[in-house]
C-alpha cells in the first residue's frame, strides 16, 4: 500500500516524536535521542514560525514518516521514516513533496557516515556540494543539493 501524505497536525506530535527517536536511535545508537526531544520540539516550533512546512506519511497504523522543510530557504531540515516502514516508499513520497514545493531545487545536510541516506539521496538525484558539522553531535556532514535538470542552484544561506 502506497503511503498517504498529509499536512502535520499538532495531535501528531507524540507519534512523530516516537518515530524520530526510533529512527535516529537505529542509525546512531550511541546518542540519547530521548534526551534530544526538547531540541526537536524547539526546531518544529521555530521552523514553523518561520514558514516551514511539515508533511506526514502514514499507513493504516498511523504516521510512518515526516519531512520538515522550508520552501522559502530551499532547505530540508529533517526527514525520518520509521524503521518498520523502510522500503515502503514513504521516503520517496516525502522527498517528492519537497521537490514539488521547491521546484528550482533545495539542499540538506546529512551525516557523512549515514551511508543508507547518502545512497538514497544519490538515487533521488542529489549531489554533494560541501561539507560541515552536525551542530549537536559534532559529526561530519555532507551538504547535498537537488535541482531539476537545467535549473540554476539556489542554495540559501545557512
């Protein structure tokens, strides 16, 4: 079954938070993502106040993924898909939503050692345009950018 996409609702928060913790704990088990929950809550609040959008992918059991992005800055802040939904098409559907909202292109940061994500983004047409550091963990990151063929890059100041 193809995931259904819809706009985020405040009532989604507990499930979205659980999904985010499960997703990132699987990827980086050495980090306490429960302790980082206030950071994510603040990010959601701050980014929404600045005009960012949050889309939720769901199946019959509820939310299986989300994406937080700012179409004005052409930047994807967060994307997560529940471990149980890997391979469901949720990530592709969420990225397609961002591509539609940012048709001239957008960027994102990904941890340099998140090889599954890097492979996914490569398949989705992203290219590496720089490097950085995760502000919370200090881990190296790769700055990626997607643009449709022939479109000029529009990477916003970060």
